[in-house]
């Protein structure tokens, strides 16, 4: 006799549904690199927003990310983390964000994906 489905797949309901399928060619367009978080500060009058200065291995960029309620500045500062570099910039609270950090979400938590050396390309 099989155990109940909730025992076999206890986290199934915690994950979002799969997003729309994209072509392999579209996936290949993403430029994902390991970047070092050089500076980080909480954006005043917000609960979740950090302004980060990252070094990509080829340049420095500013990134705004809504993760301040999940991670302390100390946990992120000087960490090597994956970022998507070639998304179109977005302005958040008057600050142009020039990349997007990649984190793992599941099992009711958000976590850091271990990184490699700065500038490494994620394939």
C-alpha cells in the first residue's frame, strides 16, 4: 500500500505552477554570471528593498532587490551570487536596477544559491 500523496510529495503545494515554456534560443539569450555584492544598503522608507552595488567581472552595476526582509546585509555583503545581467533596466524607487539576483525559493523559505568566482558564466 502506498503512503498518501502528501507524504510522497510534502512540498508540492508550496511551489508555484510552471511558467510558460520558452524556446531554447530564448534561454540562450540570458546572460547569467556570478557577481560579487560590493556594497549593500536598505532603501529608506521601504520594508524589503536593498540597493546593491555589484561587480560582474566586466563592470560594476546597481541592483535593487526586494529581499531585505529575508536576508541581512551582513549575509549578502561580499558574497558571490548569480545575477541575470541582460534584462532591460527597471527603475525602482527612483533607482535604476541594472541586473537581477537569482535566489532559490521553496519549502517556505528563500535561500542563497552558492556561487563561484566573480565573472563565472552560468550555463
